[in-house]
């Protein structure tokens, strides 16, 4: 993090997110001095993770100007299957990818990138359950806990959170 202003990240939220995959990155990023804005379909709405942990949004997708952010975090769980249905989310993902901004995705979050059509030729990992979806979207799926390809960091699941965050934070040092 080489500028005087703090980095800003968007953390996408919807119902049934994987609790650890949302909150662990948020806390680690905040510890590193990154401002993290939770964004969902509605502002000031409380969404609940698969295990009941709440997350209240700071902004709605329509309010997000991706130009004002340095990166994007997408949690796993069942939320990605909902998130990929919002045109605003897909626009945010495409913008972040086009501008080479940091994108972190874990577990089922690859569904969102597949729906945004930004995976062609990229190396990624995910939960094995969506491997075919990512390959069909043009990605090269690699059976590793964490894979970094340019601005994209992907991880398999909750057990890989420490390695995922190490890779994400290392990438931030280059921003």
C-alpha cells in the first residue's frame, strides 16, 4: 500500500454467505488499514450467513462507483448464486477486472466471475463443486488451495483463508 490515502474495497453481501469467508477477509483487510464497504441489494439491510452471523450493508450495489475502489471481495456460500443475478454486480466485477483492480474470490464466488464473463484464460481455484462451471467459462482450474493470476486471487474454501489472505495482502503491496 504505497499511497497516502487508504485503500478501499467492496465486500459483496447477500443471504446465505459463508460466514467465515465474508468476515475473515473483512477483519484482516481492516487490520491492514483497508476501508471495506459491505454492499448488498439494499443499504442498511442485515443479511445472514449460512450459520446465522449477520452482516449489515453500508451501501447498495446501485450506489457503488467501482472507480472509487481499489478492489473487490466476493464470499462463498450460497450468496454467489444470488449475487450473479444482479446486473450491477456483474458491471462492478467487469469494471474491476478491466481496470486490473484486485479481486478476491473464494469457494463458490467463482460463479459471479463466470457470470460476468471475466475468466477466459485465467488460472483459478474454487470449491471442486463448481470446477466445471469455471472451466466452461474459459478458466484453467487448478487443484491448489490458493491461486493468484494477475489481479485475481482465488481460494478453495474456509480452510484456506489464512493462505488466501496472505496472497491478497501481498497483492495489495503492489497497488
